[in-house]
C-alpha cells in the first residue's frame, strides 16, 4: 500500500486533525461522515478536474498543507500550555503526500 492518498481524502484528514487537536478527541460519527463525503468527492474529482482551467489537485494539496500547518501550530500551542501544567500530548498525525506534494 502506498502512502499517497487522493487530494480530497487528504484534505478531509487534515481538517479532522485540526478538530482532533482542538478538542483532544476524534469523534467517531464525524469521522464516518467525513470519510463518506471524502469518498464521494474523490469519485467526482476527475470530472471536476476536467471542467476547470487550473490544476485542482495542486490547489487541494496546497489547502491540505495549510490545514496541516494550522494543526501543527495548534498542537504546539497546546503542548506548551500542557507542559506548563505537567501533562503531555502528541502532535497530530502528518497528512500523507498528495501527488508527490506534502
């Protein structure tokens, strides 16, 4: 199995990482809904890409990188805060590469 995912799935995972970082939990229901939406959008992505005049995969990869960066910043802020109180917390999982980007 390769570490590359489709652009929509990676974008959704990056959004989930922000949610998990902020709330310190992953909601099972939200995860199921996001996974279903990602699969649906992944299926229509080739059609949408053929209708636009720009590289949609690169745009989605850039948005994913931004969301991953935000999750990392939030995790760092929480880590600094929790270190002061003596607790520990892991950084969010890295989002897989999309088409070699990320």
